[in-house]
C-alpha cells in the first residue's frame, strides 16, 4: 500500500524550505546538494558560513547576518535546502522558516567509516575542506578532542536522543501531519525517499 504522506510537504504553494539535521558525517551535505538540484533551489551549508580560515569561529551576530543574506539570495523565493543546525547561534532564523525537517540517522557503523575516509582524504589534499581555508592537520585529526572523528563518536547518542525528542514533537504522522521525518537504515530508505522526491518534482 502506498503511503499518503508526501516526501516533502512544503508550504502548500510549491515552496520547499528543507532543513537537514543529524550528526556530522551522516551525509547531509551530499544529500543537500542533490536535493537542491532536484528542487532547483539554493543549497546553503551552514559550516561554510560559520568557519573562517584556520578554523576561526564567526562571531554570532556576523554569522546570523551571513545566514540571513544566504536565505535571501536569488532563487530562495522558490525555497532552499539548509544543511546543519547551529541552533544556539541562529535564534530560529532557519527553524522558523523551514517547511520540512529531514533527520539523517543511519547506523554509526555505516557513516563513521565514511567520515574517517573523508577526513583522511581532506588531510591528504584529495578533497576540498569543509570551509575555505580550513585545512585538516594530522594532530587535530588523530590526537585532539577537537577532531571531527572524536566529535562524531561523542555526539552520536546525544544527537539521537535530541532528535528523537524533536520527532516526538514534530514528526510526520498520517493522523496528525507534522513536518519532520527520520531517514535511517543502511541506504535503501534514503534512496527510496530521494526517488520519491524526484518523482514529486516531475509531477508537480
């Protein structure tokens, strides 16, 4: 039986403002870029706006101004896809406008090895850094609690608890509606959902 729940709700007028959440390394940026192309809307990675060269942190007021500007760029009148949360810095700038929340929650055993490979690839210069001028170093990657790999491991269960509670409050339901959905599993669920979005775009 086919679910009556659409892959994205939007605002009811064909505008989709999609917020991707989840732990680091879960594939938000990859999905975000793909989803933005499918919807023909801008893709905004909050990491690239938050981090300056040499991993300098953008001051909160400046960060908020950057995000507001990004959300007002050409094409955002049709919608947008945002990757990342930074909740305590943004004062609801993203969350108050979003129409859909997609929580990527694959098993740690699936996405942690991919994060390790991505991090080592950046360390060796085979991939672009997450933000301009933010180069990885062996010391930071392997011997520091600031390592993205350590952050991933230490935050996995905390993120899952937090987003589980958010799902309780905002989760999609055939009875009550809602705007947040969880995509877990080993890849099949994500592929199926992505195809359903693409089909939705073709028929709208």
